[in-house]
């Protein structure tokens, strides 16, 4: 039994291992010069390949279509993934938030765990090959058409009992995931939900944000609001970063996925940063009073010294509307309250996200309604399976996206063998 897999990323390699273990003759077609190219850059080159949390917690961290993942996680979960990596000779470690990494801190070790396993299982990998079409006969997919990357005139057909698509989304297109299969699948009548950058930095409107470029804030709370709701649609405590275009960092990347659809609909969203979330309101108020009392003859330009990072003090003075050279003993109660409000509700306006070149993952993709979640087979086309980032499933940071890809791939590989044998 022959199986063709399109893409040697996380989902594709997991599918190949699963199919080959079940006795299939497996060939992977990969457009890059090596397998697992995107894995090499995940986790800042360290590869946060899964999370140690109970599998029930995974669903809370999947932003789009978490229920679609029930069967995939039941078939191959995070504990299965950890065993696979360690059985391949890669020791692992757990870090903050349950994140799993190889002890070496080298993403290449995760790729090697797969490539060496696939080699042992007899999987063939054809590199520098781009799939340009599917072969459909009597309503069934029986193979693919492909060309040598960069030479589209060099056409070749690969016949198979089943084809598994694991070509990725549109994020980091230099790694090969540029959505080139989307038009092909749309021509088959399959529904795609618009793709958008996810887990991506956010752009802001205010001119004072770039003035703080490079400043990292720890232990702050970011809140983002929709014009239609009084309560924040996103609120998270953690670390963030000011950039020349806006904001980035862990809590911002998570925010980008949570607010993506609302932001696209509304165009802009109001946001605020609580710079002192660990201080109760009255304690913060008393601290501001003490600053004034203990530095009464200093100018207001020094008010935030020791209270905020230096790179932020000039911006805060400007936003307060208080003259920088005024003595602190002349600051009124009303003005102190304004300063307190700024510390609690530092304002910014989100205008959009950065592009796919900076996005960790892709939001949107092939509608999960087109795919049987119990097998990963495309419902309307027997012999065709789809898995990984090309589906409309995305999660927050912490290893949840890679585990989703591994689980979907493993289920697709198993199902392709099982169904082809029936």
C-alpha cells in the first residue's frame, strides 16, 4: 500500500511515522532542501514541542475549533509525543508553564528524532519538490502532480492509495508554508476560511510607543477592549515588549490570536496596560503620596524615578500633562489621581497585526467541516487526508500548536492505512 505525504513538517513527519509503522510504503514530498525546516526555528531555536499539562487543559489553550481535536488527542497525545522523542534518544525537560524542550535546547534534535525514525522505517523523502496538483479519478484522490522546486516545467506524477496533505499554513513563508495548495483545494470545491497571521506582534497608533522601543515590561497586565463590550475581551498578566511599530512579547502574541477576528471586524481596538497590577489601589495611592512628600523640592520630571523604567518616564510625564519642571510639592491631589490612572490604565490603540513573515502560526485555513475529525479524511474525496496548520485550528503558545500538528498527523497516517486496507 502506497501513501504520499505532502510536507515534511511536524504534521507530515508524524503522519509518515504513523503510516510506516502500520506497514505502508510511504513517500514524503517536501519543497525545501531539508525536512522540518520550520521546526528548526520554533521556540527561538529550542523547540517547545509539547506541554506537560493534562490533555484536558489543551482544549482551553486552543483558540479555534478545540472540539475538532478530541479524536486526534485521543489517538496520540502529549505523553505519546514525549515517549516518541525520548525513545528516539532525545532527553527532555519541563520548563515554566509546562513547556517541554529537548535538554540540549536544540530544535534540531526534535527534527532528528523524526528523520532518523523515518529512515529506520524505510520512509522515502523527496526534497526540493513542489506539489502542483492532485490526481482525482472517479471522485477519489489517487496521487499528486509535482515539479522540481524552481522548475515548474519538470512535471512528474506520484500515484498512491492515499494522499495526506500536511503543507502548513502561510506563516514564515520562507520555510515553505506559503499556502500554495489553497487554490488547488478551492478548485475541488473545498471551503477555506480566510487566513490571517496569528501569534504575531501588534501594531499601535500612538507616536509615544516607538519612543520606548526595546523596553521589556515584566509582571504587567494587558487588557484589550471591543467597542461592543465593557469588559475586556482579553486580559493577561505577564511579559511584553515595546517595538518600533507597537507591542510584542508573550502576552501580546497570545492576545493577537484571541482578538484577531474582532480586530479585523472593528479595525482598531482600545487597550491598556496595568503597570502595577500587584499593588492594591490604596497602596499605590499612598506610594505616590510618599514620593511627593519625600522629594517635595524635586521637579515632576523625576516623579517616576524608581517607579518605572527610565525609558518610560518621559512618556509618562508627557501623558500626565504636568509641566516637567514643576516642583513635586505643587502637584495636586487631582493630578496625583491622574498619574495613578495612567499607571493603572496606560493607554494604547491597536490598529492591526504584523504580517505572515512575523507570525508564528496561521489562523484560518481549510474548514474543519470539510474533514472528518475521527480520521482526518476530507469528507468529499476518499483517499485524501489533511492535517496540521493548513486546517482552521490554532492555539496559544506553550507547545499546543506543535502537539496539535503531531496529533493530527499521527491520526491521519494511521487512518490512511486503515481505510486503504478496507
